[in-house]
C-alpha cells in the first residue's frame, strides 16, 4: 500500500478499493503457501497504519 506508506491521503480511496477487492479474491484462495494470508496482511497494515482513520473508514465501507 504505497499510498499509506507515503501518507498520500489523495490515494486512500484507491488503496481502500484495492484492499476490498483483494479481500473478495482471497476468499477463493484455499492455500496461500509461503505467502501471508489476506487477514494477516490486513492485521499488519493495521499495526503499521492503524491511525490513518481516513483510509480505514473507506476500507470498511
């Protein structure tokens, strides 16, 4: 989430849309293998960017 790392508020909408799309797609992946699950990725994002309330409000919609 490049927009989150660089705190580009103007890109939060796009990043939130991508995260929601990834959540939908992740439901169809039975095994992530060596990669972290979508839930683990979201947990890590919340740990690193939890105070970016504008983004999280968009991602929850």
